[in-house]
């Protein structure tokens, strides 16, 4: 082309899931050895039937095709505030929340509100690749906070403190984590909150998968802090909780200053999140608590099935951590990088997953398995194929 494109965008890696999907493009798979697709985190079930019926009727309303307020339908923001307040035992207000086109957009608008070119943001490594990609495109430096296998893939506040400099604007955490599945305990999150408060930076917590945590205890108490609006930014997604990945609906929560900045950014990017997705989220919050709980239990069953399959096997691969939608697995090949291992699994064993190298520095020994795509009774086959590929590994 004769014109120049943005070099910061051109320098970013290609979308990882699309790259992995290209490894199987044009292939067919035999019935006795079908593709086990564990590359992308997509629920294996559709939305609830009553939600589908509600949306089918909703599209006939005259207002269904119109813009909403920039930060979302007032009724949805109020319902979300009530839901989060009940979940975390906090007094929250609709004004604390804005609706976005998925949690990816929530991250993008939050980061654009917090940091600019030349600034730094601390990301847990392995990181969710879209977080790193967006920061790089904006000229913001992602600073890796290593979550080593020896720490069960948990971040350390002391390590984070050593990384904070004059240009640091935020620490980002993801729990349950993508890609490792690790669930950060409340005390750990509280330590990061205190660190962010003391160093006058934001703590941004991506809780896309909060609805798939085991048990009923609150994931943390950060919303109950008197000064949370000055420190804490929460990101959330309805996509997984209600199987709405294609409807693109998520949220961001924060104090008045950052929400005001986010409103400006949203107006320029999309004016508002897609209305039909907002209608779906509103219905889900009001009617599908039981359905959501059933799917949480279903995912927990799949998690346990995968763990049991590893325990029962002499597989050369090692399960480092798992939870919600993901498993972080150490591969046994000392002479192959993670991309080569993932390609081999795809081409020779009809098992598609993502290489650890896509998730940041020093991750070449690992693979990410998105096991939510598969029923519990397939987990034994997953480990069996890994075992077959790892037999005699160097």
C-alpha cells in the first residue's frame, strides 16, 4: 500500500486464536478421532431457551434498534449494581457501572482512561494476550509480573511493588485467571489493593469468570472498602455467565472520575454497547440465577474431571493449575518451543490448544487448554492424546 499504517499496531502479534485455527483449516476429522478444540474459551451450550425466546420477542419492539445511553441501559446498570452488591456484600450504585461490548472493550476503555503513550501497566505473566496487545497498540508498556509455577501461578505483591515506577499507572489482575485458571484468594487481592492505594495507582481486576468460582463465598471484599472508587476498577463479562459470547456485552466499574473519562471514550468508539446484548444481560440478571448456578456446577464438574484424568494417568504433561475455563499445562519437550508442540498436537493428535508463548515471556514450557468447550466425559480422551504425544519425550 502507498500510505503508512500505525507502526504500533503493525508491531503487534497476529490474533492468537485465529492463528491456531489456521493450523486445522481445511481439514476433516474422522468420527472415531474427532477434533478436540480447546483453543478458545466458548461455552459448549447455547443460551437458556427462555432467554432466546425473550430476545426473539424483544427485536420486534420499536426501541430495540435504537441507541442506548452511552454507558448503557439505566435498568441494566441498576440491575448489575444490585447483583454485584449482593455478590460482594457492598452498597453499590448504578452510576458505578458502565456497559461495554464485552470485557475486552471494558479493558480497552479502562486502560485508555488510565494510561497514555510512555506510561506503564503491570500485567500478570502469563498474561491474557489481548491485554498486552491493546497496551502495545496504545504505546503503553506492559510490565510482566511473573506468576511462576513454583507459586501455583499466583502473583506476588512484593514482586509487583518492585516493578512500580514513576510511569506506572495500574496493576492488572485476572481471577479466575486466563490463561492459568488460578483463582486468587481474597487475602491476596486485599494485599494488592493496599499496594495500589499506597502507591497511588489503580488496581484493575478482570473478573470475566467470577461466575464459575466454586462455592458461594464472595471472591473479595474490595467493593466494601470506603475508598474503593479511588483505587479499584472492576471488569466483568456477561458472555460466559449466560453464553452470550457473540452478543458482546460486558461492564466496567469505577469511581466518578474514571467513569466520566470512559463515557467520553465509549462515545467515540461505539456510542454504546449493542442494545440486543444489553437486553440479554438484563434478562439474565433478572431471571437466570438458577441457570447460571447450574452452569457453574457444570464447569466445576469439568474441572474436576480434567484433574482426575491427570491424576489417573502417567501422562508426561504436568497440570500446573486449573479452574473456571482453563488449565495451564507443562509440556515435556525440552527441544521444542510451545508453538511447535501445539502444532504437533493439532496435526498429529487432533487436539487444538494454544502455546504458552502466546501469553508472554518465559512461557515456552506451557500450553493453555480451554476445557469449557468439552463435556466432562471427554477429559480422559484429552489426557490420553496428550500421553500418546508425550511418550518418549526428550
